[in-house]
C-alpha cells in the first residue's frame, strides 16, 4: 500500500492562521487606501488565453518561458491558456472589454500570479496588491499612483522605503538610436529586459556619439530633478532621448514638490516589456516589495484603443515577512466560552451566549471539556454545571467575576472593551 502524500507541491506555500492574519491586515490597509483615493476593486480570472501575453511581446521571452501553460481542451480546436503570470495585463484586457463603461478608470485588485521556477525553492504562486490608473494622463497620473503606493507602505508601518526611479522611454530611445539591424536589436533588447544594461556599452556598431552618450546616461544617479536636467546638457542628446528625458523631469519635479524622496537610477528597471515611461521600484531593507510604471502602449498591443495608463503592484509575500499584524489597531477582542457541562441545556446556553456576543461584533470561540482554546484571548467565560451562573475571567486585568444571567455576561464583557 502506497504511503499517503503529505507534502505540498514544490514552490507552493500554505498560509497558516497567523500568516493569513498578516495577509488580511496588508490587504485591509491596501483596500482602505485605494477606496479613499476613489479606486474601485475588480477581479480577473485565474485562467487567461496565452495569446494575451504573447501579443506583440507583452512579456519578455524569459518570462514566457516560465508560465504555466496548457491546452484548454475543446475537441480538436482547443486554445492554449495560462495561469496568469502578471497582474496588469489582465486588468488592461478587462478595461479594453469594458471601455464603454468608463472614460477613465481607477481600478485595484488583490490577486495571485503564477511563475514557474525550476528549483522549487521559491514561491511559484505569488500574491500582489495592485492599482491601475487608465486614461489618466501624464505626468500627474504617474505621481498619483506612486503617491498611493507610498501611502500604503507608510500605513503598513514601513519607514525608510527606498524608491528607485527610471524611465523606459529614455532607454528605449537609446536602443533605437543605435540603428541596429532588427535581429541584433531584438537580441540586445532581450538582454536589457533581463537587466543586462552593460551590453549596451559593448556595442561596436551604430552612431559613435550615441555610443559615447550611453555610459553617461546609464551612470546617471541622483535624488532631485536637477540630476535629470543635467542630462539635457550632455554633449549630444538626440531629440527622441531628449523628449523622454523631459517627461522624466516633469515627474521628478512633482515628486520634489510633494516631498517624496527617491533615487534616480536609470538602470534599475527590469522586464519593462510593456512600459513606456517612468518606472519605479520600492525597496525595503534591501528587498523589492513593489514596482510599477507607465504603459501607454499596452492596450493597443492586446487589441484595445490607445490610452495613457500607469499602475503599481505591491508584493504581499515579502511584505508579510516585515509587517506585523500587531500594527493593526485592535477593535475586537476574543472571548472563549467554556462549557463545563455536556447537558443539552448547558450547551444551548453556551451557544446562545456566543451568538449574542458575536452579534455585538466580538470574536467568540466555544470550548468544551478537554479542549484547549485555539488562540490567545482576553475573556474566558465559564458556563457552570446545573446552570447556576457564569464565571467571567478578564485575563488582561486579572479579575474574576461571577454573574447569574446571560445579559450580565454581555454587560460585563461588552463594557470591558
């Protein structure tokens, strides 16, 4: 007889009660901020057509090599589908299919995405909290979504989050100015999308002035819009690059005005396959906890009308490692009702009392003889044998009180909150 399978899949993760408490706390902080900014919640299917992600290179080749894809069987004419590997592209598809409903849309979501990772040592199912501002204009749309993300991270109690800024338009224009043949440009672009910016400095062909300009731009760092303005004074800046730099400057000027600190690092962007403008990453204690950017060309790539758009995603898994649910203001306190008698009358009393307390917004757990409470609690109410009353133990104040009626229990426990 085969041994029972007791191991989860490689790269999968169980969320235990204490994990889910932190998860729900992050989710609630995120939802509260999004709703207060006028964003509406949506949810997209776990399954999407593969063509949504292959359309005109919406995902990098390395990303597409790590999707969970299979044939959606329908006789001999099934289409290939995937477990969504990205959160933004399905939102763009949702907007394109429902664009008649909105002129512009502020949307947010909490979702899981799936990425195959060969070793099984990293999570293959990853949770994101994301927000997208579609048809919202530039540059203030960029600053809005960035400010919203910063607010969420601040409300989660994370201080010292580092923001890295880049601009996909600047980098894309640089590559175009090299005037490479299509095959070489595609090869270089693939390497750049995977984070190898140094490859641009090794190109021997193309315009000599552009080759000289590349290391200057790639080495640009700073924490103020003045650093971006310095790019404009470099010896030779083509019009296409200059135009993208102007967009970048507008965003940094607004961030300066709002007092949002950032670090310009042109090479910090990774996998910007559908980004067209400013891109950003959020780092906390050296770990990436979120990213986002502008993607004005994404909707046409998947068959929709062109619309300016930008958004961000916060990564729940790394956030759970640094966020404590204890940061959440406690408005509810757990009550344990222990039934000391197994008679129908005593059990009925315990269930009745529990129902009344739950209707008052309290968390109530029933505990019977020999069963230990599952979680920490403040209140312990003992239902005594023969229904001669109740003992109320306030563990926080180390007080014990005896009462004779259900209403008295409700008054004591409710009044102690």
